[in-house]
C-alpha cells in the first residue's frame, strides 16, 4: 500500500512532471544506484530538491530512502503528517526536543542501522535562491558515529528560481542536479566531517560550472 | 490505429520518398562514421557520431510529426517551442528575478498560438505574438511594478517569444494549410522540405567549412564559420532545393529562390543563438549530457528559416 502510493507519487507523477514540464535535468544520476544504506547530501533551495532526488532513485530504493524534514514544518496537521509519512516517505525530525525524546541523530541512525538511506540537506532551511548557507552539524554527527556508511554529494542549480522559498507559483526553468560518486568520510571530528561534506558538494558545483563553460 | 495515422500518408508518394531518402542518409552517415571511428578513433569522429545521433532524434521527431494525426503533431511542436523558450529564458542574463511570474504569461502564449495554428485562424495566428503579446508582456511588467531595468525585460521577453514560439509555430501551420488542386504533397511536403533543407544546409556548411574553410566569416561570434563553408553550403542547398521541389508546388526558379531563403535564414538563426551563448559564456545551450537539453542548438536555424519560407510559399500559392 505504502509502496504503491510512493511509487505512484514519485515515479508516475513527479518524474514526468519534473522532466517534461519543469525542466529538471539529471547529470550522472546512475551514481544514485546503491545496494546498501547511503546518505545523500545536497544544497537546498526549494521543495523541488527533495522531489527531484526521490524521483531520480531506482524503484527498489524508493521505499527505503527517506528525505529528512523538520517536524514543526511538515508535521503541523494530521494531513501533513499523513502525506509526509505515506506519500513522501519522509522522516520528521523535531527541532526542539522535549524530555524523553530521542536525539535527532539517534533517530536517524536507527534508520541507517535498519539498512535505510537518507536524503539530508545540511543547510537546514532553503534560504536565498542560488546561495549556499553554512552547514548544520547533524550530518557530521551521523557520519562520525557511522563512518562506514558512504555519502553521495549532490549539487543543484536553478531550483531556487523554479520554486523559491515563500513562493506558491511554480515557474518552469531549466535546472540541473549533478550527482557525485558515493564516498566514505576521510576525516575524524564532527566539524571536520561537516567541512569535508561541504567541500564535496562544492566540487560538484565546480564540475557543473566547468561542464557549461565555453 | 487509423485514427492516429494521417490517412493520406500511404498514398502520398512524394512525402514517403523523401522520408526514405532521409532514413537512407542517416543510415549512410551512421555506418560511415562508425567505420571512420574504427579506423581513426578520436574526438573529431566522436563529435560527428554525436551529431549523427542528434540528427536521428531530430529526424524521428519531424518524420513522426508528418505521419501521425495532426493534433499530435501540434502538441509535439508546442512542446518543442516550450522547451526552447524555457531554455532561452533560463540562460538569459537579461531577465530579472522579479520577472518570474511574467514568464508564466510567455508560457501561456504557447497553447494559444498553437491552437490558432490548429484551427487555421491565419490572421490571428499572424498577429497574436508580434502584436498582442508584444503589448501584453510590457503591460504585465508595468502592473508588477518593478521599474528598475524594466526596459530590458520589456524587450527581451517578446523577442524570446518570437524566436521560439512564433517562428516554430509556422512549422505546425504547414499542416493547417488548405489543399491545393494538383499539388499532392501538401503541407506535409512543405514541412519536410523546409526542415530537410535547413538541416542539410547546416550539414553542408559544416562539411564545406571543414574541407575548404580558410576565411572566417564572423569570427567574434562563431569561430568555426567560414566564407567557404557558407558559400559551399549555400550552393549545395540550392541544388538540393531544386531536386526535391516535387515536395512543393514551385517552379524551378521559385525552388532556387526558396533554397536561397532557407540557406540564408538558417545561417542567421544559427549565428543569433551563437551570439546569445557567447554573451553568457556557454558552449551548448543546455547540453550537459547528450540527449538532454540543447533544444536551442537544434532549432536555431529553423527559427528563422521556417517563417521566411512559410511566407514565401504562402504569398506565392495560398494568399
């Protein structure tokens, strides 16, 4: 049932919508094909970011890949909670923690230990169009505790023009999703790992700029 | 099945023969470059193979457009315009972030323009973008209220509409032209004629330029274009235009004139897109990976050649 909803939404609705009507183009999307758990990290400018990445995944990875979202934003009403869980396949993370709650890191590591994959936007919020903000520590904390899990750096360009933060009207433009190779963290400390991941995303950005140059 | 295929297709010998010619050329080129790639492997041959691959895509699209039911062709041409406009709007430096919502109006003009073409409302079809949208877009920009550099957007958006929607919709309008007595190939024949000649002109100019090219024709914009390539391509296109004039109602002289218009128009369209790309520093308009984007690179020559040819044949035979 859940499989049907998720496949229907991402593959039958979003995939053709994004590629034909919106103009999202995937570069090296075969890098997303993974057998084990993996963390997909990307810059974040639009709700379309999640949609594009999920729609680009192979069928058999859809159900065990979860976008990570903020509970106060996406868990606001029962309808939003239902859609997040049953259609978007998202994990909702509380930004403010009450006594007795699992820490967000523990919550996400539980999913990784089950063999599931995550889509993380370390910038936290979508921010200004086409700007990369400073990264949150969460990605570092997870990879510090599970250093054997590979991550895939992704750079997206153009999403902030199609559907920027705070806008309701979607305007089609060409946008690119550049997917890097999966890799294992090289460095040790939490902050160092955050920095390494950020550099990996910036390398994808350079590659995007290179590809397009005269 | 009969509903989807246009019923006149099979009896239409002229159209069928030119389709066979196109397929023949493509198969020849594919085999030739495959063998060349085996003997002299290298980037140049790979580029030729890439080009042949995109010709296959182009040819399939246009051949299908002449074979299937016209309604499907109109949707296909509309999508071509849409992808072209989206690409042009995406790479343009002169569109301000505030113009996002105005671009929606540009996109909405596409179904209207193709509907007018489908219904054959010629007068409205002719003025909808150059007159009505030309006024409407600046008006919407004014209503939005961002005046800083508004002049740029007022000029750029209508030009982009002209280049990708108005021009390409003439290809679709060929399918709405009325039947002429004694002229069997009809609008489909004319459509194939202009697309085939425009694309062949590109190939001829490229080939003659590689073989003989010495003198740059427009170096600052398109460094690979030479006078030898242009003249050689021009003359070869005239010859082909003369020999395949069975697709048109033309006399011999008229077919040469049509060939000249298509060759010259194709060149103009090509360098216009080259200049736009040079301004932005792009190599290809959207060609990060083969098979994706790059729509403008495919339709640039057609954008000028198609309407030029359309008005020639319209004024000679349909007016």
